[in-house]
C-alpha cells in the first residue's frame, strides 16, 4: 500500500493502528544528525519533532529545516524556552550555565530595544520560521500553561531586522549551553 505523499505505508499504518509515523531528534548535535541522518527523510516518517529556540537554531544553519520542508515533512518544534533558560535573567543562572550570561543579556537587550517580551520573541521566532508546522510547549504548573497560551495567542510577528539579529547573535552558542542533556545533573 502507498500513502498519500507517495511513500509506502508502514505495517501499523496499513492496519489503521496509527495515522502517521514520526521521528524525533533528541538534540541538535552533529553526532545526533550523523546517527539519525537520512532517517529524517525516509518516507516512513511524515512528521519530525526537533528542539529549536532563539539560542539554538542549528536546524536552520545545517540545512535540515529546508530539507524537511522540501521533503514535505510536518515539523513539530519543542524546547522553545530551552527548559526555561531564556526566561532567566543572567544573574539568575545556575553556576553550570554561567556561560549563557552574555547571550541572555543580549536577548534581554533585544527585548528592551524592540519592546517585545523575551517570551514573545522566543515563541514568534520559531513559530514564524518557514517549515515549522506546530509548536510543542512544555509547562510544569497551571500558571505556566496559561502564560504559554497567552504567548501563543499574542506574540506579534517579529520585525525582519530583529529576526536577522537573533540569527547572527546566537549563531555560535556553546553546545554545552544549548544542549540540556549536557548540563550537569546536580544543576547547582
């Protein structure tokens, strides 16, 4: 059997056990992309979930987003707030993330200069990227859920100049800052 996009149906799809199959990128590291590589573009998978945010937009830099869009994949982006990191003021950073102080200061500076909250910048930057179909937003409390809904509903489109500044300012973030699984477990 063939699916609508031309690829073969997996056995669970053929038996109507699932609507579509997807694959998830664990981290945007070069090693991760070497490991899963071409599987992202396999016809078995219609959807791809990956982490991306204002501080980590490696899927743009490495061409993965363009290739996914060209392949007709549905793209879900998670980790918009980098596990809450983008909401922190530099003086609130735990010791193991002190390296993020300067980039966070720059992000907060952009927020002040453009009059757009950091949360709105974080949402709009990813939401408005070509090839992003849906956002996966996490929360730990009902208050965070309500705040996230407000951001999703109210975040304005970013001026093109701001988007370009974000791409430039955060192009070379240290991997140990933007890859949460590399953070020390004690988070002290």
